[in-house]
C-alpha cells in the first residue's frame, strides 16, 4: 500500500464509508462533559444533529478504518477484487482525528466501520481499540457507533458494545438466497447469531443496571442493521416482511435501507442500473408506518402492486388508503387515535393535537388544515363538524386529486 498522508487517507476512507446508511444517532443516553470532566457530549446545547434530506445523519465522523478487505462481496466497492485505491488508518489515527474534529465542533461523534484485514478477529480488535482509547484514555463522551463483524469472537463484539453507544451488524441483503449469491463468504446464520447475542447482551445489560447503578452500559442506543436495496431480486414486500421479522426477533432500533449503487468494474451478477432513490425513501416511509403508525407488515405489503413493489409516485400510507377506501372517511371528532393515524396527510403530531383540541371543541376543516401541509390530501378521507366528503372516496380519479403535483424548480425564483 502506498504511503499516504492523513488527508489522503481521510479522502479515501470517508468516501468509502458513504455506502453505509446506518449512522443515525437516535436513542442514545445523555452523556456530557459539562462540569469540566471529559470531552464531548451526545446531547445538549451547541451540539446539533444534522440530517440530510433523506434522513441520514451527517454530523458524525463517518469513516472506515480501512477499505482493504479479504472478502469479495459482489456489491461492494471495497471487495478484494476491486481496483480501488486502498488506505488504512491506525487505531490511534482515528482517535486523534475524532478528537480533533470534535474539538472544532465539526462532528458530534464517530461512526466507524471497516473492511476485513487479516481476519475478522484482528479487524474487530482494531475497531474496539479505537472505542476503548476514546473512552478510557481520552474520556470521550460523544457518540460512538461501531459496525461489528459477525464472524468475530463474541467476546470482542461484547467489548465493542461496552464502549459504543450503538452497534450494528449488517444483514446486507433482504434474502438468504441473495446473500449466498452476492456475498458467498458471509453466512446468514452467523449474522443472525451475532444479532441474537447482541440482543441478549443488551437485555442483560439493562437488567443489571436496574439492579446496580454502577453496572456498565451495554450498547445503550441499541443495535441496528442495514439492507442493500435493488442488488438482488427481492421486491418491496419481501423487504418489508424481512425488516419486520428483524425488528421482532432482534429488538433492533432501526433497519436502514441503502439503494444499491453501481460500482466501477461491477461483477456480472449485479444489475446494471441503480434502483430509483425514491424506492429507498418509500421503504423508509413504510418502516415508519410499522413503527409509529400502527400498521402491520402485511398491511404495508397490501399497499404494494401485484409485483410486490410500493408505488413510487405516492407514499405507502396514501397507497393503502386508496386501496382500502371502505376504511374512510374517518370522523376527526370521534375516531380513536389508531384510525386517525391511518388518514393520509395526518402525522403523529397532528393527531396528538387533534386529540387534545377535540376535548374542548368540535374540530372543523380549517382546524385540520392548520395542522397539515396539504388539506387537499386529507379532505377526502375525513369528516369534521362542517365537512363531509360526499361520494369522494368512491371517485375513480381520487388518486389524481390527492397526488402532490410535481413542480419544476425555477432557477430565477425569489
Ligand atoms: S466484507 Fe464488507 S468491506 Fe469486505 S467486501 Fe464484504 S461488504 Fe465489502
């Protein structure tokens, strides 16, 4: 490997990490250095969480320890047979970079992943060493997300969870057959075994802390995983069902979806085109429907077309409502929360406000309009004290009426 300076390594290893979507820092515990002890914080004034429009966290230093790898996963730009420039940080270099960027307020924490060098255990030891040095040698109290390696010794993965806020283990592909075809050196059994161990460790850690306040924290922000979308033949229905199964079995905080990006010199088994980014977005929306809107996975899947794909032109909640029109209209003044959450265009906050307001007075269409971005989208699906959508939900052209119109951005506007 050619001798590179830190800036060159950073350029290569930050770029190589961009394919990993699972870096949001939600759900961690409060930990800060106010009072003069330690460095960093996961919460509080002066530290802002910045998210890109697609929901990805952008305030972590997100890098790979190395983009060299002894594995040859077909979809990965860092695979052994890929002709890319390689670079590698030492554990100490990552520690210094994290602290330097943190002190300049560029970042609020670290997201660290790695290709596999020498062996899974050796690589995992290096990742753990970064987290250990940050926590123990530098009293770093910012956020740490470590990507763990399912094949590594469980004791090393356990150590990672003692230093990191969040750990993640990628399932990589939505189906076992996809994994066998595109990442033959990986094993779904080992990946799921590692996720199960992590789940048990997190539960034991929580129990221990209930009994003894001094018990160490164990991955307090839980575990997450990532699936690549569009590299294999899995449709959205397969992906939604797989995600729901993973949430149930391993108590995951998040399943992240990453639209497959074609890579230079791709293997012949890969599709030539990337899936539309909107597909990734629709999967995130379906994920929210299951986690916050009370939708069962089968209900989300029922919003998909005959090919098992969610529509790209409308969100899955609207697609569901248009298919199951007999569930509407919903009486905003009487319906329970679960039914209100089914109304297209009403988010969880709007529903909360409606439930509060209707205790004191009857809700009108104007009241609802003040709580939503598009009353045109909501109107056909509700009744209020002054509005009833006569025959509206039966109209064949309802979808056209409620689909947001695409607007051409004007270069010279404003
Ligand atoms: S193990 Fe990870 S880094 Fe290595 S080729 Fe597979 S996906 Fe890429």
